[in-house]
C-alpha cells in the first residue's frame, strides 16, 4: 500500500513538472514595418552564418541565436561547443528606430532571439573580438 502512494506522489510530481515546463511566454516583436516588408533577408542558422559569414558581407540575413548583453558586450552567439565551451558571436547594432529599451534587453539576456539585419564583416565589434557585426537590425523578436 505504501509503494502505491509513493508512485501516485511521483506521478503527480512528474505531471506538475510537465505542466510548468510547457508554460511559454508570448513572443515580443520589435520591427520597422517599412523595412520588414520591403527587405527579403536570407534565412540562415547562426551556426551556418558563423561558418560562412564572409560570404554574407553586405547582405541582409535573418537568424536566431542566444543574445547576451553585459559591460562591453552586446552580441548574439551560437550554441556553445560541447568540447571547448566556447561560442561564436556577432556584434549587434540595432536600427535606432527599432526603439527597444534597456529593460527589454535585460529581460532577454541569455535567451534566444530572432534578428534581421545586414552583415558587415569589416566591423568586428567591440575590441574586434567578433566575426562581424549585424547592423541596421530592423526586426528583433524574443
């Protein structure tokens, strides 16, 4: 009798975890409508962009990666390499008309974001420590 109670408690615990893990927050989107409807960016994964970023110089892209913002850091990264623990990154420069405030950036630090912007391989970001800069970002979703 005691083991069946333990099993019931375990099942309730697992179901509770499943229900709370399925909770998702709605996406929030910032976009410049005129640009978002007139530019047709190339969709590319952040890891593929990291491998071939030079061939995308000057082109508009749409990608999804992990956003990080800290002192002297404002970038999007690939997933960490399981062997080295390192991630490849791109410096970010949103279009001023996007109007995302610092509170939004704080909320999404470390989270996946979708961006649309132009790749500039001549600009390596802060201290030239990034592959390139994604400039003129006109779409930002988290």
